[in-house]
């Protein structure tokens, strides 16, 4: 019986009950969401560099909502609070770019 339960389809009622909306997202769905996010950030960076006047920066794009996150993306997929990224110093950037 355990073998049957382990190999239920991703869209089965048990999988949806155990994993919620995350059970409906495949690897392809996550990759497409990441591609959309990267393109949006790329377009935003281009606009910041080439189209905005001094001090008139556009708002950064919002990421595609993923399962397990709040509407504004403030939680990680495991439901915990998102960790703030560490600030990068000018010296670290200089060492990275040589």
C-alpha cells in the first residue's frame, strides 16, 4: 500500500492535501517563473541605466508568486520568514570584478 501512495500522481487529492498548491507546480513551472523574473529584472536594469532621469528610478519588478509564499513574496517555500540578503560592500565588488 505504501508503494501505491508514494507513487500517486502529482495532481492527486492526497498530494494536494499534503503539499497544497506546491503539488501542482512542476519543475517546468518553476523554471518558467524564474525566466520571467530574470527577464523583468533585466528590462528594469536596462531602463534604469538608459531611460531614467537623475533620481527618477522606476520601481523594481515584483517576482511571479510561487506556492508557499505570501502575495508579496515575504515567506520562503517552507513557510518561514525570508532571510534578508547580506549587503555587498564596494571592496567586495572590486575584488569580484578584478
